[in-house]
């Protein structure tokens, strides 16, 4: 049994038991602690660029949105079936 898991056999109130069963069916029972190590800190932009240059990885275009140019293209769709 998981640490902190709900013991449905110990719940005497039928309404509360059905509510708990519904929550468990929808969301499942998860352990109190999933990860043992903290999440790594987020890189600031300069650190990200330096890391990308070292590993020769391609960066996502979302890091350079200010350099993108917006174009408007009109597309006409003709359908012979209508």
C-alpha cells in the first residue's frame, strides 16, 4: 500500500466511501512524494545560448520570436463538390 493511501475498508460512511472511490477512479492514488531530487533551475537566456553553442543543438524558434517577420497570405479554397 502507498504511503498516505486511502484505506477504503476503514471508511464507514457510504457517501464518503463512494466519493473517495470516484476520486480514486478518476485521478488514481499517488504517493506523497514522487521525486527525490529538486527540479533543476531554469536557465537564463544567456546560459541557454552558451549551453546550446557548446552542445551544437538547434534552439527552438520560440527563443527568437522578436526576429520573426509576419506575412499575410490570402488562400482561396475552391471546392468543386459544393
